[in-house]
C-alpha cells in the first residue's frame, strides 16, 4: 500500500490558488455532500463546534472519495490532540491562536516524528493504512501540512517570526478574532480590520509564505486574492444553510 500524497500541500507549495469551505455541521452525510461541490479544500472544525476527535474520523471517511482536501482544525495547540488527529488520517492541520514563535515551534514538533519532533509512534492506525503502508514513519512528515492561525494584533506584530518557523507551510489570518483584539468585536468588515488583514497578506507574500483566510464577503475575498492570498475559504456551511432557508421563507412570507 502506497503512502497517500498531500495534494493540498503540493498545490500550496506550487503557489496555486485554492478555494475552500468551512464545515461546522458534524454529520458525515452533510460533509460528503459538500465535498462534492467542487471546492479545493474544506475545514473540518473542532474549535467552534461540538465535534470531538473521534467524530472527525467518519467525516474524513466521508470526504475520502472526493478530490476536496480535508483540513482539520483541532481545538487547541496540544501535542496529544494533534497526534490523535494525525493518527486517524488527517494530513493537513490548521492550528488556532498561535501567538509566538515558540508556540509555532511546538506545533511543528507535535506533527513530526522523532528525532525532528515529538509525535508519538504507533503502527496500526488509519494514517498508516492500519499497518499496510511500508515505511510509514519515515514518509509521514513530508506529507503533513501545517497551517497556523495568526488572529490577534499581538500575533500580527510577530508575524515574521511565526511565519518563518521551519516546518510551517502556511499562515491563516483570522479576521474575527483579529477584529476583537483590535477592539472591534463582530466588525470583521471594519476598514481598520480589513487593512490589517491585507497588510498581513502582503507581508507574508514578501516572505514567500502562503497566506489564507475565511471571508464570506466575495468582494473582500477577491481583494485578498489580488493581494496574494492563496488559500481562501468563501463560506461556512451553516451560513449557507440558514441563509438559503431564511431567504426562501422570506420570499413566500412577503
């Protein structure tokens, strides 16, 4: 059995533009249906959802037949938690709320086997094909893609230190938490917040580091792409569902 390649990581390294979707509905059928929509990647979120580690496995299995790449967001930058997500088959992780280079280095170490990192070694988990992938432990590190969320004003002041950490594949700017840290909670569209996001994207471009974000504002998404963002999530599944339901009800109530 061959080691599966990480197509999201390969395309990110090549500088390709990839569009994503945010999954917060912890139900395999919903994830399976969305995975067939044509997006390049989809976040399986466990930070702001009730999804626990074990519940991510059927979501990964639901996505497996489709070309949309799964990106798992753990709830926190924790070595044991990261290990469990990797062992059940996640190859791309989005780690929230990174505030310093030391925290970035800890995330890198958690995703790598010794002697490079501290990932615990097991042999019969799903990631290793239940033991069928020969030499898995020598190949796994190369296929892990690590994305870090920089989502506060403090973290942005340390952007270069965080982004240039060896082993980090991309930086995700979190507009919602950034807005709150700037004293504007809930105002992701405020000009100061948007300017900070665009500035961060440009700074990452000068470093040669891929930048990403989530925005449901199509005009701002295009502005970020023009500024150099290369992995951009365009919608949240719950927002799509609620928006369509509300709009339909409103049309007939009118």
